[in-house]
């Protein structure tokens, strides 16, 4: 069953770039009864390995904007490292599971709202880009780094946000530069180092289940390859709305755990 869950989530990630942590962490907690801190840590390493295979496909098709990846990483990687340092030296990794569940639920709601508003944000970004091009382009680098900082903190704490919120931020910041395929490929490429650093940090805190990790990878690796190949043909808007609705329902369920 765990490998099947990995296959399904991996396929969604490959198609949309969305859904890794946002789907897998709640599945591990609600369906398999995994401790929240272990679910977060294991999911981060699972996501970093799974997305490597998806990025390889996107890179071969030229659908990764490495300049944007670098800008995001300039903010996200130091933020992830700082968050891990706080967790380690402040003993924050020993916080109660209830707090983690609440944090995950809040992250899911933010993610769902972001996915539902994605088209509107894209229109707003496109309008600003057209009406005041020089000012918008002047702010792009700093705004992208700031977006990376937010993602770095959120992903390290909850394993959620690298895909779903990342794509929402990118459609606003780069409404003309990224088409649908490049949006997915670029977001996946940035998520790898972020999830890897955060996952290794959780590994050092003892928040990773190796057996669970292997089971998930057995399903997710073929899933993400399948999803990446069909990403240009999939009805992305429909899938995004469906995922957003599911995430909202899961968030409500997690508030009652």
C-alpha cells in the first residue's frame, strides 16, 4: 500500500510539479499512522530523490529555467539551514506532534488557496509586467529570493510548499517567461536541493524511517517518470483545482486529529 501511495503521488508530482509534501505527509499521518515529525522528515528525503528523476526528463526537454532556480535557491537554502539550526539548538524537534499537525494543516490551507488563485495571480502579474515592465523586472530578482526564503522555512517545518506554493509564486513573478511545462520543470528543479537539505537535517534529528522511505520510492520513481512524460498533455487546470479541493478537505480533517 505504501508503494501504491508513492506511485500515485509521484505521478501527480511529475505531471504538475505539485503535490509531493502536500499529499504525501497527510497520507502518511492519516492513513498509515506515522508520527508527524517522522512523516515530515521521511517525506522530504522521498521528495528530493523522486524529483531528481522528473527533473532529468524536464532538463532533456529544455523545460527548466536554471536562472530562476538559482534565484529561488539563494533564498530557500540559507532559510532551510537556519530553520534546521533553530530546530537543533533550540530543541524544537521535540515539539508536540499536535503542533506539527496544526502547522501542516495551516500549510495545506495556504497551499489550496494559492492553487485556486493561481490563474488570477497570473493575470495580475502579467498585467503588471505589461503596464510597468522596467519596474516589475527590477523587482523580480529580490522578490524571487524572498519567495525562496518563505519556501525554505515552510518546507523545512512541514515538508509542504516547494511544489504547490512554488508554482503559484512563479506564475506571478514570471508570467511571460514561463509556460506551463517550464513552470513545472523549474519548480521541480528548485525543490530538489531544498528538500534534500531539509531532509538531511531531519535525518540528523532522527526523523526519518528508512523502511518507509524505500517503500515510497519503489512506487514514486516510476510514477514521476510517467507523470513527467505526460505533463504536456494533461489537463493541468482541472488537476490543480481537484488537488486544491482535496488539500482543503485534508486540512479540515487534520484539524480534528
